C-alpha cells in the first residue's frame, strides 16, 4: 500500500496548480497519497466496520478526506460503512480520492462456529423443605457465545421425592439430604441439594373466642395447629391454662363463681401458643315475674318443644358440649338441596299476648354458600293462622326482617346496624309490642338494647302466640349448621344473660 502511495505521488509530479511554491516539482499542500484505516480486518458473516481515510500532503502534513468507495464483496456506503456478506472469503475495499489517488483495505470474512450450550445451573442451588412441602426449580443455560438462555429443555430427576417435568419437586416422607438433577439431551447436567426435615408447628389457634359461660357450667375449647407445610392438626400436645375458672388437660373449661371476663390459653412449650377471652355470666333467673318459657337443653331434652304438629323438633339434635350457658344445646343440620329443607322447633304459648319478649342465643356454625331465605327464623307467628308477623333471614351473616303479611320487607343490614359473628354465640333480644294500633318491633344484640326499631305497616293483626326456632334452606348450594340455646320468652324484659 505504501508502494502504491509512492507511485501515485510520483505520477502527480509536475501536475500542481500554479502560484504555489514547488518542492522537487510538487506543490506544497498537494495530496500526494491516501491511506485507509483499518488497512485489514477480520469480520464474521454480516458484521460491519467503519473505514476512514487520511490524506498525505506534500510537505509531510496529513488530513482526513472523503473518497469514493467500492468493494468486490459485501456492501459499503459512501460514508465508509462496510457490511460483510454471509460467505467466508477475502474482500477488497477501495477508496479513491482522485484519479490515480486511491488505497485498498483487505477484509477477511471468517466462518462463525455454531452457538452451543456449554453449561446449566439449577436455581435454587440448595433447598430446605419439610415433609410434603413443594419447591419449584428452574434452569438457566450458558451458551458458547457467552449469552444465557432461561428454561432450556432438560429432563428432571430427583431423590427423596417426586419431581414433575416442569421442575416442581415434592418432599417425601423421609428425612435427610437428597438431590435434584437437571440434564440436557447432550448430557450437560447440574445438581441441587435438598434437605428434608419433619414439619414443625408454625401457629396455634384456640376456639371458641369471645364465648359466654354461665357460672359453674362447662365449655369445651379446641386448639388447632398449623404446620410449616400448611397442614393442620387438631388438639396437638398443648398445655392449657385459664383464669376465671378451671380447665382440664383436654381443654374443658368450668366457669368459676365470679362474673366477668376470663382467658383461656394453650401453649406448646418452646414453639407457639394462643389466648382467647370470654365472659362468665349469671344463670337466667328461674321463675322470674312474667316468665312464660325458659330453656337451655341441659336435661338433654327439648322441654316440650315440637315441630309444630306435636312431633319432636324436626332435624334437630341435642349436642352435649359447646352450648352458650352449659354443655348442651339444640343443633340443626340442613343439607344443600335443590328443594326446600327445613328444621323446625316451635314454642306454642297457647295464650295470645299483646306484649312479648324473646331472648335467645344463636350460633351459626356453617352458613350456606348460596340460597335465598336461608337459615330463616320466624320470630312471631299468628296463632290459628299460618301467617307470620316477621322472620329473620340468613342468621349470623346478614339480616332481613320481613313483615310478610304487610307486604313490606325491612332491610336492617344498612350501615352495619346489626352484625353478629359466625361461629360464635350471639344473644338476640326481640320485643313485639301490640298495645297500640300498630305492632312495634324492637331488636337488640349482644347486650345492646333497641339497636333497631320498626313499626309494622298496615292494620293491626291478631295477637301472636307462636315462635318458630327454625331454618329453611331454599335451594342454593352448600349445607348449613346452626344452633339455639338459652331461650327465654316472657311478658316482661328478661334482661341480658
């Protein structure tokens, strides 16, 4: 190339412009030759490079100049940007400044070896699991060109538990250290260690919370543990303790003689524990003035209640533990059905009353999934007529009081005015006063009087004498379970238990 520049320079002697001082026959500042940079380069298929040109001037100076470009392979634009073709070989790139003033660079287009998978890495590289717990493993591959590829195609295998084709591993029942292996089709592999341990108790929950127990009566408490693998265990080996009464090693609490709050706690030493509160209450006063009926099912019977036709209560059983004011209460179970299912327990006062009070403990253990007018309790019914003055729907979830014969439904759910708790005993007080021209209904809940009052629209009705402690599951889905305890009916306010 340097020889070419010399030849070009020799050819230009004597061709300088007039008016310039000559040095050996060449004008000072005249371009005597050019040089392309880089003068040679190796490129991969379709790779690019920028070429530049420096002119050599008479007198020894240099300067960058523009040239006309051409190449016998690949492509080059007039800014000197060359792009190689896809075939390997030698390409000449030529830059011409003027006739007889040019230079050439050599481009060697090389063949590029194919990109291959060099190694893989499992993530996580180590895992600590408990029996039954799962762990998702993933793989990232490193390629021969230095790039990485997530989730390459691998075959999974494992010891100590199964692993599926997506890398989801499930810890088996054997404690120890095991391996998870990922392997590609060409034998590239990686291994992760898995340590499997027995599950431990992560949390403990004591139920019921917020219960009320009559002095001297009992209530069964239960401790439910949640293990570190997500499973649950009922009544693990806990130590029970209680204030306001005594509690057995099996969690049976007996209320003491002092009224007020108490606490029950269960502890697994060195691991977890839980504490709930409750209230010791006085028993209902027997034979108080105006009392028409009082029952708590403590003798294991329904005390003269029927299904409305003289037979024993329909779909009710006596449960021996867990009642509001003692060990027994009446519980109903309604299976989910496309047709109506009913549980009925009637009180027939025989004599009509213009002023009637009802206090009752209600616990909804399992509300139905869906269904209209579910777990319906008819509070007041006219004697001699199959006509209801009111009913409360979906006990323990939301409440709608309906004056059915008046053609008006009164929603008492608005603004959270009435809200009891599913799974706990809730004390309701109802007062129906028909002394005036229109019946007035007043409702209280859990020690709060008169949280809702409504006057019945329409004309005055015949005096009611029947109360239906029942439930109706009208279609819908899912079964329901609910119970009644501590029932008092009278002509004066019986107070709160």
